[in-house]
C-alpha cells in the first residue's frame, strides 16, 4: 500500500471539498483517496488537508468526518 505523493508522512488526509477525512493506513480508504485525488486534480486545486497532530480527533476538531461507510460500520459495532 502506498501513500499519496508528498503526503507519505501523514496518516489522516482530508478532502476539503466534502470535509471527509481518509485513513491512509486503511487500504480501501487510501485507494479511494488516491482515485479521487487523481480524478479531481486535488493537488493543484489545494483540496487536500493534513492535520497536526496527525490523528482522527484533530480532523474531527476541524469539522472533517470519516467516509460514510466507515461511520456506518463504527455505529453498528
């Protein structure tokens, strides 16, 4: 599994268009983010967001939410 170029050191990366945060340690989420980034040229449009500290709670503090499928899976647990 590879991470996005220029974001190799970040686990959580947000999509500013949809306010969704992706976990790059999760292969499925990383693949989705990679596809979206390529399709919508997110690097050039400055649509990618990293967080410091690099954790999910910081992403949530900034208004980012995990993908809907992940939220539904977490709710059913």
